[in-house]
C-alpha cells in the first residue's frame, strides 16, 4: 500500500538525510509556498503539497550528483505514494 506521510513523518524522514540548517530551512520554505498555493487552488490537497515541498530535496544533501534519483529510490523503498514521488521529481 502506498502512503503520503504526515508532516511529522515527512520531517523525520527529511532529517534522516539532511542535517545542514540551510537545507532544512529551504525545505520548510518550499513546503510553506506549495501549501499556500494549494490552499488557494486545491485546498483538498494542501497537506499533500506541503509534504511534497518538504521532501522535494530529500536526497540533495547526501547525494547531490544523484539528486532525484536517490530520492525516488528512498521514497519507493518506504512505500510512498507514486503521486508524491512524481511531484518530488518534477
């Protein structure tokens, strides 16, 4: 079964692969921006887009040369929703 993590679960996952304050702050900002636009245009998907924003650079700190490739692998291994994986890679 595929799932979309809660914000708390997404934050914990992000911290497994990111420790630099810049990357953590960047993820929170992107999450907020996507959440803002989702609230305006697709309120029923606001939580989804906030999580997508939080995880969009999941792999960047540890795997900059394989950005998005490793993120996809990590998310697939965790059984995350393919729609979320697609959003992260877009």
